């Protein structure tokens, strides 16, 4: 799902730990958060993302569909990108933000994504002046050949956020990682306006 730029993608990202997932969860999935959800916001384009526990802040590129109808990836490895055909962060539905894990041997914007735990905060600043505050529900790792498209992109009855990057073993031969890491989060508050 999320391709990377070159064959020299080192070092490897931190491995995803099994954090006591419920039986129905995906392999290498962490337990869900119990933080209460809040009412969704009206749609507004996202402009930046901040993940305090990982010390990550990034302006957001806009991503569309590329060749083979696959989601584009950010052009700048230091920036994450919002998948613009999807919901805007804070509005009803699953908003998707993707980022590279490594690029030319250097850790990229989502290098530490597997270190997020249930209850960690993710802030998305929006063009309308509000900041949508999300709480991590769980983190899961899936083989790229078995990516759960329906689970990630399906309609929701609440404002959800999905952060996506690569993970697992890197194949020099194929110039790609074996897995995708998906962080699932829910809107639990907002600031501004």
C-alpha cells in the first residue's frame, strides 16, 4: 500500500510489539483505548499533524490516487500526507494520513509509529483554525499482501483517523518492506474556534 523510494532503506523501523490485543484483532495489534469519543466536526482541510509522544510535527501534503488506483505517497519523506479523497480529520468517517518510515537510509516522518500506545494523543491542525484531537485506539501490523482495505477505509459512525506507514522486514531485492503499520485513532476532543 505505501511504497518507499529507494533500495537503500535502512535502518529498520522499531518492531511492532504485541500489546495484548483482543482475540479478534489483527496480528501484532495493541489493545484498544477506552478514551470516550466526542462529536464530529464539520469538514475542513488538514494542514499539519503533531504526535507529542513521538516528538513528530509535520505539515501535510495532499495525496490522491496514483497508478493502479493505489494511494499516492508523500514526495517529501520528512512530511506526512493526507489522503484527500477520504474524510477530513475530525469529520465523520476514516481520515487517512500516510508517511514514509525510512528514505535513503535515514529515518523518515513515521519511523517511530509502532511506538504509539493506546491512549496516546495525535493532534491535527485544520484550515478552519481548529485542532482535532485524536486518541490512539490500537496499532496493528499487516502483511502488505493482506492489507485490510475494508477495515481501514470503510464508513464509520464517528470521526476516525488512520496513520499508515511501512514496517516489518525490508527486502533489498524488491526494495520494499513486507508489512504495513496502521494506527487506529478516534476523535476525543478539539481546540480553537
